[in-house]
């Protein structure tokens, strides 16, 4: 299936994965991808299961890498660059 194009944090917050959750802070323009078991407990209990999405996630220099990380975590998405 073709990936969903995601243009902003609000759209990214609605994306789903079978294994991972995504928590978005739209005010801070950042987010976290974490294994569902981790998100139900302590957020940073197992840092290897948490991926931080910085404020630069949609910028030209970062969106391809962020897309790859999201896809590796089971999100069928492709981020759209802001630059």
C-alpha cells in the first residue's frame, strides 16, 4: 500500500502502527515514537524503545531520516518537507 503523505504534526498524531505509539506535542512541535508496552508504563523506562522527533522533523535536512524511522516502526507514512 502506498504511504500516506503527512504534512504536519497534527496529521502525524493521527497515524497508527501495530507495535508503536506516537505522542505528539503540537505546541512544542516535537514528538516521541515508543513501543506500546513502554507507552503504557514509564515513558523513558527503556530508552532503546523510544525515538524522539525533534522540532526539525519536517525540515529539508531531517524529513527523509524521520520518514525512515517512522516506517521502520510500522507507520505507513512519508513526511513532506517544509523546506
